[in-house]
């Protein structure tokens, strides 16, 4: 039996999953980065290591995705380095081959992917502003002294429709404070926030394109029942949040690794979790671009660079120093 | 003392433009490359909400003056979009921060005004010499643009690039999007390259432009002149669809008037014709990693679509 590891290094969390040849999830981890992605990555690796020692997994391929995919691939080694859209598409197609719309709202970004007959035909990611994504909901929840999981229960108790402007996080927050000062109840404000987020998503991310059934809702925010309900009310359709919604990105990456099925994996083994990672920053002055280059060290040995616009630092692994 | 002339950078054509000026008999200071410092200068002194090309060109002009230029040439579009007031506003801003120079706006739409403006800089220039040098310049630009189009000619994935002319041409600003795509093995057509642009300007100057002769299908979506290259971009988008391109990338500077106006129209055309369009908005806060993710996703999607037939 072959096993494949998928890693999704997101903005606020690190996700890992081990898939077998039948694409069943055999082990998974979800960890908050808490501002230190590398530490979270090591911790998650340790946990996967424990699980694989327990069940005797042998990793035959590895796929990484998420905003931290490049760093993770230098650190752990990767057979497939892919973007979030492709990874989510693969995972959603695995979950339901008929899927025609994917809504993904994560910590810092949100995206919509439309499919026709199992082929992605259109996608869109949020633009410069991160309004209406997970981190914003989390910060509002902590300001209101409730947990994100309680959102749904609060929102369903709402009796009054309150409009919250959710286009921009800053304005949204001041609107919430204003509505609270007017005497609106917490329940109504939370419900208004969920509805505003959904409205903003449909207008600015989905660009008012029709979302057809079946609609899959993944990403951290899919745990939030209030948002799911608001989506269903707004779209008038059923929105399905699969139980593995938090780890779909890494499932997709593992599926891609499985499809590639390399002879010898580039996975450096679980012992990398004990390695020491360092970074150095410099500005390359060889051309007019003046790129900020990040040099990555593992155990004080330079393993690669990030951030150059040309191919200069991307293909070449520098000599040890 | 002879004037030391400079102009805002214009992508890879900067050196050819400098050569053209030299051939016309003026002393040129080639504007320094666009760096983070240039962008910082531009954003520091330009009005906050103005479009991105304004900030970049302002930054390069300030740097050119710092390097000793005393005369700056700036294009004046005489209509179109706020490019028509770039020169005037930028001159005002640069004087207020103590730059000593004179600004010469060149009208790029009316042939007689164009010649008049050039004569103000090179007083004894004959029209024949100007035409000769312009043709020589044009031939070199054309060669450069054709070289770009030769890469990946046989590729089965073809992407067209539409959008605002400055960000399409200035590689420092558009994160070298053409090369990024070419490295993925894709054929890229960037129709707003300088040679097409010059051709279009000339046609426009002498009234043989086809900008107003919209094809039937184009008329369904828009009937008014919008400004900038907005109409031309829409017509080109429809042509890309007809020519069987796999996808179109639209580059627009944040807060660009004409391109923002046509965005919903582009979205509608894209939906009606099932043509994927990736719209990228560029300004000083745009991140290269965001770009990379979007471009990679777009290319992945096009490949999957292609494979499915």
C-alpha cells in the first residue's frame, strides 16, 4: 500500500493529511500557526509522524499547497507544488464528482470555482482586501467575547434584520460598533455580519455569476453555521459543507501527488521536524527589478531562495556556506 | 547651454526612445530604472487616489531631474483619459517639491500639434527628418515586439493580454507577466505593445482609425466611446475569442477610470462566450506572490479545459 502526504500551509493554519491509494484520509492534522508557521509546520509533522508510526504508513509522494508552499517545499521536499485553486478543485471533485460550484473562505482569502462536467471553467479570488474572510470573523468574535463556533447559534436567534456593510473590514467594524450603540442586540449584529459577508462574496468574488447545485463550501469559515445559513438564504439553494472542509486543500495536494505517482519521492523524511530553519533577506541589485530575496537555511545550510522575479535564484540551489 | 532632456520610463522601449531623441539632435539623460525608491517617490508626492501610472511616471521624472535633466517630455493624450492632464499636474507637483526643470507636453493625437510640440524642443527640425527618424524608430520597435511574439509560437495554449497601456508595457510594474507566462510554455499576445500602439496613434491622427467601426457583436455590449483604450480592449477581447485564444488576462492599474468602467462589460462578454478572463489589479500594494498564485491557477485551469476539449 502506498501513502501520500498533502500539506497546506495557509495564512492562519497548517493542514496535513495522509491519503492511501484509494484516496481515503488515514490521518490528518489541523493547527493554528499562531504567527509562527514554521513552528506549526514542525509540530504538525511530528503529529503525522506519530500517526504513521502507529499505523505503519510509508510516504510515497508529497504535495504542498497554500501561500507557504514554497517554503514548505524547501523545508520538507515536495513532488508537487500547486496553487490553492487546483488543489481545492481536485479535493472537491474527489468528494463529489458532480460538483459544480466551490466556495472557499479561508483565513486571508476567499475564492469561488465554477465547474462544468468536472472541469473548472471559471474561478475568482478576492482582490486586495481581505474583508469577509476568516481572520476578520475571528477578530470580531473575540471583540464580542464569543467563539466563532457560537456564531451559528447566535445568528439563528436573530429576530431583527440589521444591515452591516461588509465590503471593507474597517468600515464593517465601525458599522457594527455603530449598530451596537444604537441598541441592536448581539444576535442581530452577528446575523447581519454573516449576511453582509455573504452579500460581499456574491457581489465581489462570485461577480454575481449563478452558482449551480451541488454547491460545496470549504475552508475554515465553513465551520460557521451562521455563514452557511446566510449563503443558503441568499442563494436559495443547499450549501454543503463536507466534514473535512478544513483540510480539503491538503487532500487536493495529496491527490495530485498520488496522480503524479513518482518513482522516488523528494520527501526528506520526518526528521526534518528537528531541523533548524533560518532566513536571511537581501536585495538583489543585478537588474532594475531590485527583488527582495529571501534565502532559506536548513541547519545553517542554504537550500534555496524565494522572491526573485527572474529565474536566477529559483532554479539554482546555492552552494553550502 | 544645451538642454538635457529626459522622459518617463516606458518599459523595454526606454532605450529606443532615448536613441530616437539622440537622433533628433538633443542631449538625453536616460531615465533611471524603476526601483522601490521610484515607486515610493511617486506615491509620496502624487494624490493618494490617482491611478498608478501617474505615480510611477512621476517617480521616474523626479529621479531623472535628480540625475541632472532640466527638461522633461511627457505625452499628452488630448482627450481619452486623465493622461491629458498628467503633464500639467506633475509639473505642478514637482515644482512644489523644488525640482528645477521645464515640462514639455507632447500632443500625441493631432499631427500638427505633435509636430509643433516637437519643434518647441528641437527648433530647427525639418518634418522630413522627423518622419525619417520616426520610421527608423518604428522599425526597431516592431522588430522587438515581433521577437516577443516568436516565443512559444507552437504552444497549444494561447493567452491574450488586454488592459491599460502603461501597465501592459512596463514590465517592472506588471511583474514581468509576459515572461512568467512564457516560462510556463504559453504563447502570449500582448496587443498593446508599442508598435501596435504607434500604428494606432497614426491611424487615429489621420482619421483612419477603426476604433469607431465596432463589429456587430461588439455593438451588442457597448455603444459609446469610453476613453483610454477601453473600447479597443473590448473589441480586442472579442477578437481573441473569435481567434480561438484559450484565455485573456486583463491588467489594470488600481483606480484606472476607463478600465474600471469596462470591467463589468468584460465580465459579461466572458460569461456569454464562456471565455476565462483573469482580471489583475495593480498598484503599489500588489504582491508578487498573489500574482503568481492567480496566474498559476489560471494556467492550470486553461490546461484542464484544453485537456477536456
